[in-house]
């Protein structure tokens, strides 16, 4: 795993080596082992690089040409494969194509064999060089052939273009900044901000998205002029213009011809393969083991392949309702793993200021804290860890899918034209009716059935719905974005989902938003903060494509998700683990905000720079007080405000 950075000057100025080095070294946590640089045309300015070093690894320096499109590539390496000769940036045989790459290509040996048959000559054993030759052979179509996680930049000197690619579900990040003078790109925003003259204007619609979702969806970032390359996309930059093209999508079209036996066999066969190819490594390798179904399944398949005990790593909490360690130990015992645990205490929250630097923009999934600590625990033993991310999206495992199905069932009982009147009346009546509480188990249910299905799902997953943002956002900012609705993003994705039914459309929506922008962002930054590579067998695109063909009534049955997946895994895991109540990988923040971290969090939330400049301070104070009095659980909103303030303290102008 690595970090990449670079820029292209459009105004004829030569690339400054010291600037390229400075940008790249902000990513040293992503690649602590080595660094390397490529500059295609003349070096300008003082070539003494930061920290007093007068020499850095420079793979190519071509002087004397001051034409349009001078390019510099920087790379920080975490050595995993081909430790001896896999240094980057790396080129083809004649030095006309260069690459800086972050990720792993799991089918690189297969591609290498094909390319050698076509006459390509390899000088390393690295998967990186496979990308270079694949680009030479197939051009922009090459990205479709890669099976793995990746973000890369390729400089083609013959065509004088930059070619960028990002993996299908967005495991690896790639950001860029483009104006009339330069294109700047990097694995993390902080490397772009290291370039002088970057405009840091706040994207106010991105702020609105964050308040709803606790993350910022692609292609936006919190900075108006910095953007993400979306997952499953490639980009070509040539003659000052940037073209972005999608190359893959996940189609949820059920194959009714598949029997239960065929589905179960397909799940086991593909998961075994996707796990096996993710165990290719020249360094120590282990796994995250939460005690849930998905991570336990990955460990089971690893144990079947590994010649030595799998190194497993878990997190525990002092509050029992959050603690899954008993189930993690059950799996560790069954498969004789070398098991390690770390107990997360309230003091662990002190890491949030550091994590706010790693995330670069506001990010409010509180499970980033245990993810950081399980990564840190794993890194003490291994350099690569496999995780169980992706099971809930593939097999409808989130409880919100079951809630949504119940809501739709109730809607179906009332004619469409009557629904606004009937359910609106129930919603307004709810606070005065104990009978409704007993019948519907909460005001959220009644509020949701009064909405259309897409708005209801958005209401379920959003921390602050669009309808209430006026209360939370600074009035001067809100005036500018009053007409903007994050809900429209959900409507757009739902409407164009290649899916045959409502549940599959929701799964598609989550793959395109929550999975990429929350789950995978969380894991990438938390693991890279400690220089750990994390691989996800359940997010292999072939496995995902197979899962998407499974009919919805094999996934969600009578309010229970992952039905066919669990059935297949009965051969591998104890039933008491497979069929227990689902637990989330989250902190006990509700209790902590009222007790252990109250003194730490209070000043940040109530008087931080974002509260003063972006939010309505009176509303923030009201929410804080309601939570402290125990009137309701406001912890998701408080955590979101805290993280926004920690980000603003470090990055806002």
C-alpha cells in the first residue's frame, strides 16, 4: 500500500523538485519504507529538498525542455510485493510511460503472462509494472482488466497525457485540483494543500451533505475546488482538459434459474478464491475479527489456506451491549488463530484530533476510533490484514433494510392517494397516543410511512434531514444553499440503479454512497495512519457481481438479512454465531458524552470554529443540553459537530 502525489504545470513552468518532495512526504504514513520521484521536464528553483536532504531517489530527470505540460510524480511505498525491485515511480522498457500506483492488483500474474505473450518485457515482479504494460497494450480499456484495489496516475510522454484510474468500489482514494495553471493530484487532500496557492473555499453544499450523511459523497470534498475521482472511473488529462469516464457498474438483475444449492456453492467457491488471492504477500499477513458473520467467514477461509495460524485482531469495550469479543474468541478457538485484543476506553477518544488530520475533511463515523485501534493492534504483528467489509451491502444485512420493508408493507395497506392524509395524521397524533407507541414502536416509523419510500430511507440513514437543516446551519450560509437537498442525490442514484426491485435499488444506493464514502474511507485512513494495508475479499468485484444476481427473497426473509449467505456458511461457522442478534462496530458514545468524555467534548462542540462560523450556536447548545439531561440520544449529531470542529481547527481558512 502506498501514497501518490504529483502535479502538471500548464503554464510552461518547470516542476520544482522540492515542492514535489514536500507534497509526497505528507503521505509518509501511507508508505514509510521508501520514496521515489519522476520529473519529465526541467527542474526549477532550489533543488535542496525539505529536512536538509540534498538528494532524493529520482528515477528520471529530463532537462532542457520547457514546454506545456511539465509533469512530476511522487510516491511513498509500503513494501508488500517484490520488496527488492518494486520501487516507484516505475516505467516501461523505453521510459515513455511512467506510473505512481497505490493498491494491489490480485490478478497481476495472469495479466503479466498475457502481456509477455504479446511481446512486453518485464524488469520486476511487481503488480505495478503490469499496469504500465497493460496501459501500453489496451489503453484506457486496461482498467477493466484489473482485479483489485487501486488508484494510479500514468504519464504517457508520447501522447503527453495523464491517465488516472480508481477501483470499482473506491477502496483506494484519489483527489485532484484543477485550475488554469495546474492539475494537482494525490492520495489524500493534505498533499494537495501542501502546494502553494490552493484555494480552500468551503463547498457549502458539501457541508449540507455532511450534516445529513456524516461523510461527503463523491465527487465533492469539503473544499469547493478539490474533487474526488469517483469509484469505477478513469480520467484522461490532455491539452488542459480533464475527461472522466465510468468503466463499471453493479447490476442487480436476479437470476431466477439459480437453485439454493447453486447459490450456496457459488458463494463458497468465489469467497474462497477472493480470499486466497488476497493472501499473496511477501510480508506478514493477518485479519480483523470482530466476531460478526463477515469477518468470521473471512478468517475461516484464510485458515483453510494459510500454512501457519492466522493472526487475528479484535476490539473490546467495557459496555457489554457493544462487546462482541466472546464471538471473536469462539472463531479464534475454532480455527486456532493467534488472537490479539485491544480494549477501547473513553481515553481512546483523544486520538480524534490526530484522526481529523488523517481524514482531511469532516468525517463522523465514530467507529473510526475502534477501526484505528484494531489497525494499530494488527500492525504490531502484521503489515497486511483482511477484513469482512461488504457483507451487509451484498446480502442486505443492515437492519434498516428490514425496517424499510415493514414500512412499505404498511404503506401497501393504504391506497396511494390516501397515504399523505392518513399517515400525516398519525404522525401528528403520535406524541399524544400511547396506543400508537405500542403499535408502531416509535415516532420514526410513523414519520417514515408518511414519506415516499426514497425520502423515508434517506430519513432513516440521515443524521439531519434536509427539512431540519435551517435550524442547524448558520443563517448566512443557509441563504446560499436553501434550495439544495442532499435527498436529491439519493433520488438520482435510486432512479438510475440497474436493479429489478426496491431492495436491490437500496443496496445499489448504499454501495455508491455509504460503502465507498463511509466504510471504505474509514478503513483506508484509519489503517494507513499506522501503515497497515487492508484487503476486502467480500468486495471482490466478481463476488459482488454474483451476489447481485441472487434474488432479493434469498437475502432478506421475514425481517432477517443475509439469509442465503448464512446458510452457505453453516459449513464453516457455528450456528450460535451465524444466527445471533446483529451488533454494530461502534463506540458507546451516548454514555460517554454524558460522562467520561463530557469535559473533553463540551468545549469543542459548543465553542469550536465550525460552531461559530458554520452552524447555529443556539441549536448546538440546545442539542447538547437535551443529551445531557437524558431527554433523548443526540450523540450522532454531537459527534458530527465535534468532528466538524476538529477538522475546521486544522484545515479551515
